[in-house]
């Protein structure tokens, strides 16, 4: 067996390392997306055998590839010498050097440090390297740096089986704060014949953000690039994009003097659009312009703005009750609304309603409820919550922990140690998680259609989750904050499933008029608390208020009176046809969704999904032309009121199509 000091970057270790990383495309797509069309001069540090270098050659002006392993650079040089790479290879300059003492000569538009190589260095070395990188970058230049924070599921050791003859053993030393990876080469009968190791420093996202900031580099974003074919122990794997500010970036005056925060916007964009009124499907803005709303408020005014019946019910509750908290006593308003909700949820037979004030707080309650449920049933180890990457469940601490979209969870120190996220359409990932963590899972939370992008969860995933519930006993939670009340067609999208244990509702629950949400709980949950006579320690002052409960009852009445089941089907058909028409314009348009909850992804001429800046540019142009649409990752999202008149839909769709058509024609380059 090779000696204990054999490394991954020399001799046979380098050859095996090269073989393994060739199939790893983790951060390549995002790196290429950042560099495409920029004609950039690139400096790649820790280039290795060229996994990233070779992929970037078609997209850059030049690339200087630096590494201190002669063996790995020899492999890269051989790849560059192949006849089919002759033209592209002229762009490459291969440099054997120690990165920490590098003098590359000249400046670069981009520095790439992939494969989490940044963690090879200790804190002092990283500080020095970042200072050098800032000097090497042109003003406005970009640093692309990948970071993996492994999750060994509470263990200090994990083994990945790469092939019958290769395995990777990973060990975490919490005392030293180091993480080692050892490639084990084996005979056909499983005997180890050689080991090749590398040890890195464990670096958290928060620490990296701090180091970038202290180096004077401005972080743009952190994109999840975790490989989908690896088990959960891969942990968080992200590409960080930071830029080097120009000399005039400091000391600028405050960009906004607004008296209040506008959600999810930097202050420089506050005040661009302020609404003053809304009625039916039309919003009036402070500048006197009007626009047809294509997203029903924030997907919550499903009956349109200004429903008189709902407004009058709230006003009457204000006059007759004002506030009747349901702390240690009941309320007739709360009982009536609960009865109506349980009836509306049929044929699924829920037993009781738990009130909250928002979708976020309801999801916090779900996390607590599921863990307490298993504690009551003598299964205290069931604490893990499974959800989907790219999902959205809210912005309170518990809801952020289960949300699969990046919402600065690391900045806010959201504890995600007991949360597992898997791709919404990856059955193999679900199987891996269940086989490894099944006895520890408290609940699986699913949006029937992911709110971020209107992506329907495939039926085979839903079926598999229910099958695992039978064997494992966890709770299934349907998060229908966005999809409830005919949004996707049926009363609830989960009516197409076997009954979940918990149904989460908000948004259209009161037609967007009150801060309200509700959990509908099945017999299994209610009976456990009933028999144990345990208190569920979650409650909010305004939850189940007379106003919100009156609004719930009035909204349900209006859904019946207006025959929303029929009109929602009509609007859904119209929206589906509109999306299909947009798709027919170009292969660069791709539609997703269900019912009246849909989105179109847009791609640039190179086939890449459009970025956030372009999405917001198109959303702003839609509003300028009189249509309000929702920004979504690489897409425009449409969530219209369910009783939208056909004539108004014609106008709304015509305005949106005009923007999409002009984008495809290159008018927003």
C-alpha cells in the first residue's frame, strides 16, 4: 500500500484524481454563464488537470491556468495538445507555481478558484490570497469561488463508493476544524492497495462572506451548484460571485430616503413604483398610470381587488368584536371559520384547524408540531424535516430552514442542521435520503407546485413519499399557501393526493385582506395531542381574530356565489393557451405550471436561462406597458385572479406578449 503521505496531486494519486473529477460538472454551468459573451481574460487558480480550464476555453479571450502540481498540469498540457483543441489551446497559458507566491503579470477580468480549493489554505493564507486577487482584478472584475460545506449527517466519517475499485473516505476533525478526503484504491476482492489523501480547512459560508468583505470584495450572490448524483453528505456546495469595486465605489450618498422598506429590493430601487389603489384587476400608481394585475396581489387576491362582501364582513367584525384572542378560551368567529374550512376541504377529512397569521408562521408551527407529534409517540429521534431545493416556505426562522431557495440563511444564522433538501424531481435522491435518514425524519413538506417557478412536483415523487410514509411513519405536509382555493384547478391541489397529515393555507384564505393562515390537521395528529393532553406551544395574538375569521367565511361564500370552480377552470385554460402561444414564438420560451399558476422561462441567444437583472428589466417593462407580472428565477410568473373577465385577459396577455416578442427580437439586449 502507498505510504500514509501519498497525496491526490502527485503520481498515481493525480491520475486517479483526474479520472474522477472529469465527470464532475458541479459549478461549470454557472461559471460559464458568468463569463459567456464577455471576452474576458481569466486567471484560474488551482487549475489541476483542467476540468474547468478546458470547459472555459470556447468562452474566454484567454486563460492563465495555475497549479503547483506538475503531474496535474502535465495532464492538462496533454489535453491542450490534442488536435481537436488546437485553436482553443492558443488561448491557454499553463503556469506551474505556488499560488501564494504567484506573480501572474498583468490584470484580469475574472479570477476562478473552483473545486473548493480555497479551503486548502488557512485563515492567514486566505487573507493574503484575497488581497492578491483584488490586486490582480481589473476594477469591476469578478471572483468566482466555490465552497463546499460538507454534511456528514452528524457523523465524523463517511464513505462514497465511486466504483468497485475506488472509494472516497471523508473525515471531519471538529477539534482541528479540518476535513480530509482519502481516495482508496482497491483490488477486485475489496482489499485496499493504496490511499491518497488531501486535508482542507473547514470554512463556513458566513466566514467566507466575512473574509470577502474584509478583503474589499463585494459579494453578488451565492448559487447552489451541488451535484445531483451525490448523496446528502455532499452538504452545501455553492459558487460565490464577488466583484472588485472601482475607485469611486466608496463614500457614495444614500440611494434612497424612503420612509419604509420595500420588500426584496435594494434601497436604490425603492420608490420606482408606488401603488395608491386597486379595484377589480386594475392597480393605480402614484404617477397616475394604471396596470392590469397578472399576479392577484401577491397571489392572494384570487377574487380580485375590493370584493365588497369580504370588506363588509371584516367591517362588521371590527364593530362587533374588535379582538377576541383564542388564548385559553374560544371564539365563535374562530369556530365558524374552522367549521367552514373543514367542510370546504372535503373529501379529505381533517379534524381540526390551527390558526396563524402568515404562511411563514404557519410553517414554523409545522416544524414544531411535527417534532412534538413524534415526541408524544415516543420517537424523539424523528427531528429531521425534508423539503425540496428551489422551494419557498417563508422567511421566519423555521420556515427559512425548510426553504430550498437561498434567502441569506447563512447571514441570519438559520439553523439548518436537521433539514434535508432534495431536488423536487429526483427520485434517486429521495431514495438515498429515506434509506439513510428514514428513522430520523419527522415530516416531509411539499408544495404541489413549487412557488419559485411554478414547477409541478412529479406524481412519482408524491407516490414515493406516501409509500415511505407507510414504512417510516413521518408526517406529510402539503404547503398550499400558494396553490389552495382553486389556484391549480381543484379546491386544493393535494386533493389529487392521498390525504396529507397537515394542510397549510394562507394567501387566498381571506382574499388577501387579512394577515391569516391555517393548518388543517388530520386525525393522526389531533388524536396524538388529544390522548397525551399536551399543550402545543405556538400561538399568536392576532391569529384566529374576528376580522380574519369573518374574512375566511365571506371568502368561502364568495367562492360559491361566484362559481370560482368554473371560472378558475376557464382562466386556467386561457392562461395555458397563452403560455402555449408564447412557446410557439421561439424555442427560447418554455412554459411551466398548472391551472392559473404558471410561468415562462426565457433563454438568451446562447441558450442560457436569463439572469435576475434581465428578469427585473422585463418585469419593469411589462408594468410600463400596463401589465403586472411576477419575477421568478429566469422566468416571468403569472397568477391572475380566478374570476378575470375574458376581455381583460385579452388585454393583459397582449401587453405581456408584446414584451416577450420584443425581448426575443433583441430589443432588451
